C-alpha cells in the first residue's frame, strides 16, 4: 500500500481538492483507495458528499479510542472509501498534548485495521501540529500541492524541516516524493518562474539521505478551473460533477503519473525514442 500525506501548512493552495480528486481518479483506474480526512474543517468529507454534522462517528472517535477505523469508514464510490472528519477533531490537538505516544495514534490504529488498500491518502490540516505529525508518522510519502505564488513558497523550508525531523526521529524512510502545482496559469511569467525555482531547489539536492532527494515536480499542473471550485458544494468529485472539464483532465493525468513512477516513465520515453520507426 502506498500511504501518502498531502500537506501544506498554508491554506487555499489546492490541498483538499487534490486529495479528493486524485483519490477519485485512482479509484476510477481500478485501485482501491481510502481517504482519511484529518482536517477539523472536514472539507474532504463535505467534498465527498458526507455531512460531518449528521451525528456519525468520525476519525476523532478513533483517536479518542471509542471507535475503530472499520466503525467510521464509509464507502462513497466504487473503490473509494472515506474516514470522515468532524469539527471535534480540533479538540484532539489539546486533548492529546500530554498523552504519551500521541504522534503514533493514527499509525497504530491503521496497524490494527484489517482492510487492505492500494492507496491511503491523508488530507492534513493547514498547520504543523499534532494531527499533521500523526499523518507524517503514518505515511511513507508526502505530496506537496503548491500554488505558483511567492507567498505560497513562504514557510516551505519549515515544512521541509518538519519532514526531515519526523523522518530521522519517528518515521525512517519518509520522503517528499511529489510536488503538484495547482491553480496554474501557463500564461503568466510568475507561474513559470516559481516552478523553475522549485525545480532548481530540488535538483540541487545531492545527499541521498535528504527526505526530498529525488522528489519530482509532476508534469501535470492543475489549471485554474471554476468547476473544481464548484464541485465541493455538490458533494461530488470533479469526475461526477464535470467529467469533461480541464480539472477532470488534469487530475486524470496526475493519477496516471502517480501510478507510473518518474523513473519508469523516463525509461519508457527513452525506449520509445530509441526504437526504430516501422517502415510503411
């Protein structure tokens, strides 16, 4: 199972949109996918058509020890399941502050779960508190959604430092494996410059022990698309709401990249370029 924390401590950069629509695209490709909504705002829960105020149990109850993951997990589409969130999750930050092993809770709950998935996507809160720490201890990979804007890069070093510390102390092998640009406008010079800056930063890393060594910037940039902004209010992924829009195309392409790692794509491209063209 690939376990991926989708994280950015800055809000409004496309984190939840990416979590939900990437999960939906992977599920539609035949993969069994579970989304864990770990954000007290419960936006991923709402986006997938579940009312967090309906009185059902949520991930908060799992962390509190009054429910199991199997008790709260809900199927929202073919191959796609959700562990919903609730505003009560905000209290977990304070309630868990003094608890021994608080950063291991989610990982331990998943270890006790008997369900198997191809992908586990964790939608993290826009902060670097106890909940995000749990997600980073649980996951093996980190995906970073970025908006091509200077302010979106502010605090990036702090996030990378957090990944580094968690990797060294609590979760050996944790890696930033992918950066996805969201709300991307190819017509602006700024977008291209920010993308180039991030690419140069990642390519400059030579220490193989660095958690972001080898991280790729996905070729797919999610374009600005009003349909992506509208879909959550209908409780639908973009593939249900507007399956033929640019947003659906972009997340479909992003899922294809996730399914085929960059190293394999590179070998496939090289092989295709070197193969002789059949004569007519």
